């Protein structure tokens, strides 16, 4: 199998398009008589490693698994503009006996001369990327000073024949309306709802095609994709537009430079603002109106105070069984919102009649369910504690991480010394461990730096000690005394265990009933529970056998199992091993008010 790797950079200045890279790779596959698989990274710099580039990560994974025997790239700089990434690539090729075809010509990386020349090329690639970045930033600063455009234009503007900003009347009238609505007392999210209800196109939906992707922070390399033409107005986008001084005729551009700092012997690159450039552009909004809106923001902020930040344990896991959309949590201080709701039921254009569920009751049920499961109870038991939730001691956490870094540095030093021992037979394994430890060390250095900043920030906040003690007491009193862990730790544990949850509401008398399916990653079936609108009693009513990777299921009612041993019957019907069938048996949950988990 031939792996064809294609990459374009964010600047879009590449002479290689994804299409011509693909076509050249397919031509080589036909020539050497191999099947092929394509790996792509679109709009990502070659200076980024495989941790950022999904296509390169998948390529390296395929190399390790032995599913590909050869690799094609149109040029070496598609794989990397960073010597460290190149070293990893070469090691994979040598260790897993993979042939390398840059530009369609075989290059034997087992040859010392070829390795030397390709390593030199990698250094030149990195230098070229660095110099290009400096030139682009200087060129963009020069354009900004002259009032010229570069990159994506702000909503309401287009590029004229002289490459300067020109008002785009179709969008500009919507910008003016946003400011007028804001001045009349409408919040950013209300304005977004008004524009969406009227079908006003966004920057993406009105001008672009293709897909956007959003990363899931709790599941590695999981993304949700959106069609650009379907992108709707959001409150944060409206807020950014209302605060941008370009609409009153002032364009502000900040030029950055990269500077390297060495933290615990690791080079960390950081961006610093070295120049602020202001230029005049055509104004869409009168300056007086712009200033009034900013003053209105400030007044509202002083009245409202700090915006509440809420935790949603199950966002990203729950789906509507009726329309297939995601369920998302919604809480508000004012009003009665405290539920997971179908995204297709959002005001003012609801397209689904599936009902929402109480956030604390659904989250409590899921946690209790996981605590009962043999396959998940050990992990959940580690999170359970009868004491009040308390904040982790960050100085102690910092000390632990520093000790871990010291230990890691010793291991890396020993592995480097071991590589010089020509009599060892497991050199390949040592190299792999060294690469792994170096990656862990880089991540640990960043974590230590962030933790130091957090501690410094908290120390500054402790100037008024009495006020802090009062606040801490209020926080402790508002927490349910069940779990002694940070919220993110609990959420990651749940995401490690649960594959998906689906919700379906049936309209019956007295509020109807809900059917909840939960699919764990360790199971080939989903458990089905039923509860009424009170969400107090959760009764297991059946199992759903999963057909393939999608959520297509076949139901097995518990009534079918009542005639004989439930586990024996389930094992036969679902075709599971006895151990798997044993893990499948569950029954009844009773959740009272005093049992509810509250993460806010």
C-alpha cells in the first residue's frame, strides 16, 4: 500500500495544490503497481508536528501498524519544515522498512549520504519557513500602514482595484443595523437570533463553500464538521463586530515577532507585539454611534457584573434520536433554563419536538450508572469521596510536576547514553522511548509554566484575605459533597468510558416519558432506560445491539429475558461471551433530590 501525503500551508502561497499532489501520487501508485491511501493536511504549516497535523498523525500511525509499505510526497517540505519532525519520519521509515518516494523517485534513507542530504534539506526547509514568516509579517505591516487589505476581509468590506478597503453595501447595511439594535438595548445573542430568523447570511454562508471543523477537547482527534453555507450568526461574532474600531474608520494592526525562551532546558517560542499600526479606512458607522455603543457596553457590564460560567458534563456525548442533532446544556441565572436540549429546538426557529432533560438529574443518573458498571466502576470509584469538593493545592501540584520533570530528564539522559552503546540490540526500542519521553517533557514544561502563572495570579488575588475566606465558604456550601476532583478530571473520565447517549421523548399523559440509550466504549450493545418526566426512577427496559460503527440498533426487550436466566438468554441473543453478558445486566435507579450532583 502506498501512502500519499499532501499538505498546503495556511498562507495559500504554495505552488502545490492538494489536487496536483494527489494526482502525482496516484500516478506513482499505478506505475509501481500498489494500492494507495491519501493523507491530507489542508492549510497547516509544515513547522507544526504530528500532534497538530491530523494527516501526518494518521500517516505515522499507519507506518507503525504496517498498513503501508511506501510513501509518496511531491517534495520533502510537504512532510516538514522542522528537523525534529524529519528525524521522526526517517526513524519510522527505517524501523518499519518503508520506502520513500519524494517527487516519485525512490530515495534510500538507509544510505548514510542520503540521510545527510535530507537532514540538510530539513534545516534549509526550517530556515526558509522562518524567513518567510518574517517577510510576510513585515509585508502585512507595510500593507496595513498603507490602508491595504490582506487575508480575510472584515464583514462589510471588500477589496477594490488598488487592494484597499472598500465598503460592501450588501453587508454594510447589516453592520449598521447591528449597531442600531445594540444601542436600542438588544444584547449580542438577541441580535444574532434576529438576523438568523430573517435569513441574513454570515460571512461564511454568503461567500464560502466547504466545511469547518471544531475540535472536541475531551476526545483526542474527534471533530464536528459544519458546512460553511450553513453557518449561523452567533452572539460572540456580533460582539466582536460591535467592538471593532474598523467600522468607525480606524484599522489597527499588531505586528508580532517570535522570540525563544528556554524553560527547564526546553526551547519555547512565544509571540510578542513589536509594533502597533493604525490606518484610515472607509467608515461604515458614524464615530458618534460607535462610541455610544461602546459606552452602552460598559454601562451594561457594570450593571450585570461578571458573566456566569457553567459546567456541562455531557456536552458532546448526547444526541437526539428523533433528528440526529446534538443535545447541549443550557443554564441561566434568570429564567428556568437548566436542561440539556436538542440543538434543533433552539429559539426562535425550533425544528424538533424532542424535550429537554434536567441537567443535574441526567448527569447524576449517568454517574450512578457508571459507578455500577464493572467495566467502569473502578475509574469512577477513584473520583468518589465523601468529603466536600476542595481546590487542589497548586504549589504541591507544581512541585510534583517539577519532580516528574527532573526524573524525566534523568531518563532521557540515560537513553541518550545508551544509544552510544553499539553492543545493545534493542536500539530501535530505545529510540522510540527517547522520542516519546521528549514529547512528554515538552508538554510538561508548558504545563509547569502555565501552573506558575496561575499561582502568581492567585497570590495577587489574596491581598484581601477576609474577602477571599468569605468567598471560599460560599463556594464550599454550594457544592454537593460527593466527588473530590476537578470538573475536567470527572468529564474526561466520563468521555473515556461513554461512546454516546441518545434521548427520545414520547408524548403521553402527565408529561410523557423518556427513553435513554447509553453505549459504553467497552460494549457491543447499548443499555436502554425509561423514566417519566420527573426523572426520579430509571428502569432498564432493554438492550440494543449495535450494527456496525453507526447508531443503527436492534432492540432486545427485557420481557424476552424473563422466561429463563437473563444472562444466558442475553448471551444467546446478542452473541456475547458469558463475561460480556454478565457486564450487561443492570436494573433500577432511584434518584432523590439529596443525591443530585451539582458542578456549579
